[in-house]
C-alpha cells in the first residue's frame, strides 16, 4: 500500500510486564493528552490501545481485555481515567464495551472528576467520497474513504485481498487524502490497461470494509500488516458515519451438473490431455468456488499463485500421473478464463508472464530432495543409482541450513550452495585449511572423482567408524598429500596411496 508513508506515526510504546502495568501506562498516556487535544488524536490513541489487545484470545466466560481496562479505569478517579473512558465510549469496537465505558465514565464523573472538554467532539466525522484503485484482474483493491473531522480531511485506506474472499490485509489513516487520491489517479493514467481507478458508492465501501474486517478477524493466524490492529477500532468508528452497508450480492450455487459442464468446456478448449485437463480443471474451479464464490472463474496472477500454494501444501489432491501436466494445463486455464473475461492483450500478456514465474517457482519447490541428489548423474542402472544416492547423501547429509535466522533449502548440485552446506555443518572451531579440504572431499564424493575416495569411505564404514571419524581420516590423507600449503595443491598419486593405507 504505497501511501503508508503518510500514515499517522506510531508513538514508542513502553515495555510492560503485566496487564496491570499496561493499564497504568494507558492511563498515563491519556493523562498526558492535555486540555485541548485534536479529537482525531484521541480517537487514534484509543484505537492503538485497543489494537494491543486485538490478538489476545478470550476464553469462554472470560472478560475481554477491553472490558478489564474499562473496569480498571472506573476504579481510578482521575482525569486520565475520565479521558480514557470518554474515548472508549466512542471508539470501543463492540456495543457492550461502549456501553460499559459510558457507564464507567458516569461513575468517574459522579465522583467529582470533570468531563474532558473535548469529549463531545469524538466520533463526529462526516463521510465524503470513496475511491478504489486495483489491478484489472480483481486480485487486490486499495479502497480510500475520505472523512472530515473538525474541518480537517482524513483518509481511511484499506487493502482488500479478493484471492481470500475480499479480506482486509492492511489499514492506515492518511492525513493528506487528496495527495493519495492524486497518486491513485496517476497510477491508473500511467497504466490504464493494468490498473483500474474508479469511484465507489459509500454504502458499497462500507460493505467492503466491514465484510473484509470480519473475514480477517475470523482467521486464527491472519497475515496482516503491523498497522492492521492499530487502526482497526478507528476504522469501525469512522465507518459508522457511512451509509448502511450495501446488500451482499447474491452468490449463485453451482450444481454438480454446472460444474462438470464448465470443466468440459475448458477441456475441449485447452488442447491438453483430456484426463489431466479435467482433473486440474476441477481443482481450479473448486479453488475459485471456495475462495472467490461470487466470481469463481475470475482469473488473476495472485489467485493462481494461491492455487499453486494449495497444490504444494497438499490442500488439493492431484494424481501423481498428472503432476507433469500442471504447467501446460494451468497456462491453458489462464488463457481460457482470460478470454472469457475479455481482458486486453496487454493484460493477458502480463498475466501470462506472472503466472509463468509462479509456475517456475512451483516446479522448483516440487522437486523432492531425492531428485536433487540425483541431479546430473546421467543414465545409471537401479543398483548404480542406489550407490550414487548413498554416496551423495554421505557427502551432503542435509540440504537445509540457516541463513540470517531463516531456514533455507539449498541445491547440492550447485557447487557454491554445496559448499555453503559444508560450512554450515562443520565445527566452528575447525581450521580454515581443514575446512577447505573437507569441502574438496565433499566435491570428490559428489562427483565420484576419484572413485577411490568413496571406496575408502565404504571400507571405513565396515570398520564401524561413524561419518565424522571417516571424514577426519579422509582429510588427514588429503592434507598429508599437499605439495603447496598456500594453494592447497596436492599430489594425486600420494593421495591415492594414502587412501589405500586407511
């Protein structure tokens, strides 16, 4: 979401070690507001406070942390407590919490604490125009709603992901909505065949945001931006100024007969193997009906990417006989659905390019570790293949290492990546020269050149030595054959002789 740089900046949060400590910090923040804060600043502070509780699960019968905070503030007869309760009376996300804050505020005011002079200005926003920009495929939309608050214009910008039912991935409050609107218009003018820019009826915008927030909030582990929880409460507050949400468009229920008919239309048009096209066509349609029920045949690069992720994650079951057909059939599906959608040649070309990239990643991911061990071995008999596998797995027992605290898979057929695996496995106290010699022996084992290295390793295995002990002896043999300690050049004949003596 490009305009994030214009978002209201987050204030540094104090470190707290208990719920009570957190509640005290919250009251201190509201005590520090001063006599004449801008109402929008109060609302954003309240929203940020509630955002800290957003992902905290509530067990059946337990109070939410929002209600606990309200109860805590009600017991503190201070101006800060009055300020917090006045804010939550407007910004709290549920009717129950807003009513509890209103009741708590009356308790505090009844004990002699004056009402904040700005309390009556909270939530008094006027809704203006709503606009959206997004890709022509309908995968994502940035929806901007303009609100007026105390004579100042603000924008609420939501990123909607229609590959997952139109859920909200990001929320941000914008201080210069006119500038952002100008950027959105410029993006569409610069690339009209790939970018859509249009006005949205406020009631429809309300439906999209409300439904999108609800869809995201129901997920156990939603992939959202850091700002999502922070602006969640103020988004709900401001959207109450919009007209009532538009009615949800009626979603047609597809019968089994209709599903089968559409798949057969695709099979006839695809030009691919009928069985494979039918099997993958059913899965692609199923994916569309599940994630995009209002328009299951809509095609977009991200929608296809989600489908491929589902194949990799075994969310969708595909017969092994059809694995090789994934790339041509998916590309055929893209062409068929793009033609049905009436996309321009430019849009189709961009779509093809993006999907081809995703398919390339899918093919790489789909390679099993076993296949990577067989890379470049050539045509071998079954017994030779088994020996090659054993040899290479002895040389490189793991294809995974940790880089910058992230676990990554490496390709052992690539010499540089194979060396990285050797370094990752080696003892951190190993001398540099012996580490280089270790990597050399791994290369020799991988390529089986000279073959004496693997023959020696097999012989040592029969003597019940473990892998580490065998490698130490192999390194000793190579080190004893060096003729130049700087270049690590060794005498091949002396090396073979030393191996024979192990």
